[in-house]
């Protein structure tokens, strides 16, 4: 039996380099048709560097005291997000008006108070039961040694990106242009203490996980790392091809059509010593076999430091990266067919 199993594995591996496999790749790439091209750009272009900057200077301000999980500053940050969605008439999926998913104290590490994820929602017109989740964590490190950790990039940049994308999708919906599938804007808590908020959501989902078709997770997209200081037009993508080859090629096709960022897959390698694939909130969705993309600008000298402040964010670059994620979500939500999972399982 052992010999037979080894032979089968070798045959399987060998099949991946056959012309049949190459044909399958080509057919997949060619089958992805971009939807609503003019509308994508119209609404993507409502996302602006100036609005991102305004939101981030508020969210990463002294008033939020570093947003430590379960502390007053994080509670204030959650209220700020809920108020934003209310003011833009973007409902919650929980009875339309309850924006908080409470994460109880006994779920969190000892000594951490109860906290909450913040959820906002736009219902799909054609397939409302199918949901695309766009996520970012709202918490940060709080105060250490008497200094506030502002968390402008980590993850204020992802938080304000969600806010702007939600507003753009709502404008499109109000004008009669989708989305065909539902979109959940999920601000998770307790990422910094072990991905607890996203784990809680996947264990207590508001929408059935088998109808959650993708998670686009954003954690730090406002800065430039040392490796790209001479070429800022980049973004790291992690996980895009691990559960859905279609998601990977869809993502690339959207980028090539509209934005031409350099998509860097360095940290997607399975032997990446940094193990970023396991270190942000998308991983809890991936564990449930939901296709994911983790968007990331890489670490920089202010990572997990009080010096991660909003004045250091590259706002035009944050705008462009946010537009890419918006357009990717638009494609997933509006294409005719549901995103394929494990397309290349044999």
C-alpha cells in the first residue's frame, strides 16, 4: 500500500507539469471577464487621499489612546466606526442597526476586557446570501512605557480603507449598480493579542461560512518598506493562490487592467520565515477553507512603535492600493459565477 501511495503522489505531482495542466491554467486565465469596467473606475475614483487622511488623523489620534483591546480608547474607536456607517446610511447585518458583535471577556486572554467587532453591510441584489468579507483590525497596542502607540499604519490604514470602500459601494448601490453579492465590512478587534476577533467571527459567523466566498484582509497598506524605497508602486499579496487559483488570476487581471501596481508575492512562499500568512486575520478564514488575500506593505522602522503616526503615511499610495482592493471586491461580488474554490484539486 505504501508503494502504491508514493507512486500515486508522484503521478499527481508530475501531472502538474503536463500540457493538460498548462491548458487548464490558460483556460482559467482566459475565462475571467472583467465586469462593469466603466462603473468600477467611476466609483473607485470616489476614494480619495484627502478623505483617507482626514479619517486616519482622527482614528490614529491621541483621543483613541492606542486602541488597546477592551480599553476605553478601543471602545471609542469602535463607536467612531459605528457612527460613520450610520451617518452614511450603511446598515449593520445585525437587525440593521446593531453594529457590534460582542466578543465576551471569557473568550479573550486573562485580564482583557470584553470587546467588539464592528460590522457594516451592503446587501447584494442578485445573490444576497453570498458574502464577500473585507476586513481590517481596529485595535492596536495601547500605551507602553507612558507612550501612545498610534497605529496609523497598523492598522489605521486598513481601517480607513474599509471606510472609504464602504462609502463607494454604497454610492454605487444608491445609483442602481450593485453589488450583486453582499459585502460585509468587518472591523475586527483583538488582532494584536492573537487574532481573537476574527477567530470569534468565524466561530460565531453572522453569515453562513459556506456562503462566504472570499475574505480580502488589509493589515498595513499606508507605508513603504526598505525593499521598495526606490519603487513605491507595489503591494505584497499573501495567500491569493492557496485556496483559489481563480482568485489569484482575477486579482492580477484587475490590477493589470486598472492600476499596474507591482504585486509582490515574496511573503506568499510557504517557507517564508516571517510566516505572515499565519499572522493576520485572514488566516482564520483560510482555516475554514475560504479563499483569502492578505494585503500588506511590509514592516518598516515604525512597526509596533509609538512613532507609527499618520504624518508618515503615503496618502496617494494608500488611495491607489485601496482602489485596487475595491475593484477586486467589485469583480468578485459582481461577476456572473461564484468564485471557484480549490479549482486545481485533482
